[in-house]
C-alpha cells in the first residue's frame, strides 16, 4: 500500500499555482515537498497545512494506492 499525491499536482495545475505556493503559503519545508515528489509519506500536519492553503479536503490532494502482488 502506498500514497499518491497526483491529485495535489493536478489541483495545483487547475488553480494555476506552482509548488512554490506550497512552500510559501502552506509553510512546507523543501524536504517535505521532496518527500511528496517521491510519493513518500508526510505528516498529517503537513497535509492539513496544504488543505488550509488550498481550501480543500484531504481527499482532494492524496490517494491511497494498492499495489498488485
């Protein structure tokens, strides 16, 4: 089981925002953004900051992925 942030990247494109917005408006660190770029887990607090900045729900930015065995 993994996590995908593809919904977040699409939302940023739809809103015509850059990842720099997440650093500045959501207050994310570069390392958190790097983890997200590599589809690694980040803290719930970081996800909440993103939701607050984008005025969206957590389901709008992340998705659980299930790998076939």
